[in-house]
C-alpha cells in the first residue's frame, strides 16, 4: 500500500512506470513527472482501465 511519503518521493525515469497500491489501483509516474491514479478492473472478462485523478503534490487534510 502506498503512503503519502511514497507518492511524493516517486521521481520520473526514462520510461513511465507504475507503483501498485493493491486491488488494481496503481500510480502511473510519467517521464515529465506527472502522477496519475489508474484503476484496472474487469467486466464480463474484459479488462478495462479507469483514470481517476492527477496526484497532487499538496497534502489534503
């Protein structure tokens, strides 16, 4: 499970990469440094992906 510290510490690499959070949810780190939450799920045995939101660098309290 990702923590806020882990999300903020994720740095861009040469290629986009994913940090898994569990049960199909992962954080995609793009090469330009943007962070996107994505959720993979299945309906009728067809895999789909839902883009949820951009990860903010400011903590929400």
